[in-house]
């Protein structure tokens, strides 16, 4: 409402109160915007709670979020216009809009778009051979799953949250992918370059390499495919890292920054305890050998 009451309140510093500014948006110079607001809900259209926002400074937003057990969900509300743009620039699925209740109309992209220039592994046998979760189809954006970056014949996702090895594998499974398998010097250098470009770069990231035995002295292998890292197989361990056999549980592998002055060879691999926390690198090979 914008009446004599509003004018009286504004003349007596009433607009300094949030409730008055919401009731008298024109008089108080606060063009109101009403958005749906839910901290976590399965679909935006199911959200029914409402919040009044400052239409001059804020937008309605609906963005993808992850709730318990990585189940997909969505967060709705209002947020500063610039923050809204920054979130979507990070390739988070969602929408920013500036009309009343517009975020409740957002329909997430769930259609699988098959790329035309690559062969995507969709059969169970092809997925199993590449170490991908079977019976799972990621949502595509052009030639890669959503929020993945293509480099060579694979798509990569670089996590921002540090997790145990077990939880990092679950993150990749959530995207219908697996932890990264590095099979050549070219791929190691490509991943090193992508890591150096990450906005929030961690000291180390999880690889799919794993060593399993009671004394942690067994051979290293790629966990998703079962392939053993033999002498003729490409690897880029930090000198001496993978040969040590301490009974300390360090039977998982990570990739981390190269030694000073050795950046030409890319980032090194290290053995680590599976219980430390590091972000995941997930890989989706485009129908080729990993």
C-alpha cells in the first residue's frame, strides 16, 4: 500500500523499519519483489514459502543444491543481483529472474542431449569397460556432462569441497562418472594445466589409483577398471612415493603440485591415507579407452 499512512510513516523515519518499507515500497523507494523461498526442495515448482525482496538490488533465484546422500535438490530465495550472476557463471544449474514468483517456474534441464561428434558410452558393457557406473546417464551440455570441461577425449569435473576418498568416489558416481584415470603424459599435462586454472585450487586432488592388501604392499591399480599400473603403464609418481610400504593406510593416490622448477612435467602423484580430505577429479571418457 502507498497511502497517506505511508507518507506519514516515511516522514517520521518509518522507512528505516523493514516492515514499513515492505508495506510501502513506492513511498519508501523500495520496489518490492516477491520470490519463492525454500532451503532445499526436490523441485522448484513444489516450493510454496514466500519472501519479499528488494527489487532494486536483488533477484529471485533457484539453483541446484545437494542434500543428504547427494540427492539432487534446489534452493530458492532472493539474492543480490551480482551474487546471482556470479553463481551462474560457475556453471551451477539454475536461474536468476526479476518478476514476482518467477523462480518457482524454473524447470531444471533433465534432457539427455547426445553429442554428434563423439561416441558416448551408453551401453552397460561400454560403461563397465570404462569404469563408469552402469545404468546411469548423465545430463549433457554439448559434448560433456553438465559442469564438465572437455580436454582431449575426456570430460573432467574439478570438485571444490575436500572429502575422503570414499566420499569423493560417491561424488563422481552422482555425476554418472568415476575418479580420473590418467593414461599418458599428455593427459597428465592437460589435467595439470586445468588444475592451475582453477579458481579455488587445492593442494591435492583424488585419483582413481588404489593399493589394496593387508600390508599395503600390493600393486597399484586403477580401482574403477582393475587395470594394474605396471612398469610399462604410464604413471607420474613423486619420486619414491609409491614404493614405500608402511602399514599406515596410505593406499590411495592423489595428484598435487609439481616441485619448484619442474612444472614442465606436470603435477605429481602421491600416496595418501584414504581418510584425508581432498576434492575429487571426476572423468567421463567420450567412448574411448580411459
